């Protein structure tokens, strides 16, 4: 019988959408609660969508796992402060609320080069979030650190990112010369890796692009 109840934050994003689809298709998952600033397009008997303000989250329903896929860019956010409010503050707030609701395991969409000591702001924020989650008493956690993400942003109503287009094209031409952890990676591969790792995660697992492709 299905037994797992899962919370997903960011289910309308590139990787979050793939995570949500995987959970809804998983026969071991009984219920999925999505948290976002807008409703997901998907509807499903298992899915309960919650439109929330991440600065004042309500009490969350009981859950066994939580997946954190909230993210933006400094260009879209408009400033470093606004970027941090999404990529750090909102993700951490969901993790804390999910833990209070009983979640024992967490999966995070982080980024290649995440390091709280990095001089690069983006990488530093990603690393600080990983450190904050690692300090929480979850039984298991899986942090995905993808390289350049590729996927269909148009279907999400997001602008196409030229860096992703160029990176994807380059990977197809000279991909054999690029180390596995640096090759562009499809959002679906990142989602699949997290969906495989989180339910049985013990302590902290780091998923790099090379292993996620495999």
C-alpha cells in the first residue's frame, strides 16, 4: 500500500516539475503537498497544492520527506538580497517547517561549486544553505549539485537562457572532451537522482552531475 507523504517546494520550476511528476507516478507515494507562490499546472488525486508566502509559512501537514527546489537568478530576482531570500531563506523555512511536521529526510537542488566559503556570491549562498540543512537533525539528506541545467523553460513560461542553449549545443559537439561533472545535465536526470536517493538516504549524500547522468 502507498505509505509515503511528501512535500515539494518549487514544483513549478525546471527540476521541481520533474520531481513532482516522479512522485505522482510513484506507487509508494500516497500524498504529495506542493508549496509555491502559484498553483502548479498539474492536477492529480494524490496532489494537494498550497499557495504560500514563504516568509510566513503556515503549519505544514505531516510528511515523511521534503524536496527543496526553490531557486532563481540574481538577474531575475533583481538583487543579491532578493536572490538570497529565495534560494536560502525560503528553502530553509520550508525545511524547518517540514521537519516540524515530521519529515525525516530532505532532498535539495543545490548547484555545482556550492561552498559556504566561496568568494562567488551564488556559490556561497548555495553552500550556506547546504550547511544549514546539514546542521538540522534529519535522518538523511541528499544534495544534488548539477552543472549547467538544461530543459524546456518555455513550457514553464520562463525566458530561454542563452548560456543553457550554448552549453547544451557545445555538449553535443564536444561532450566527450568535457569531464562528466561539468557536462550540461537535463533537469529530469537531476530529479531522478534525488527521487532515488532521498527515500533511503542516511546522513548526507552529495550527488554530482557525473553520477546523476549514470
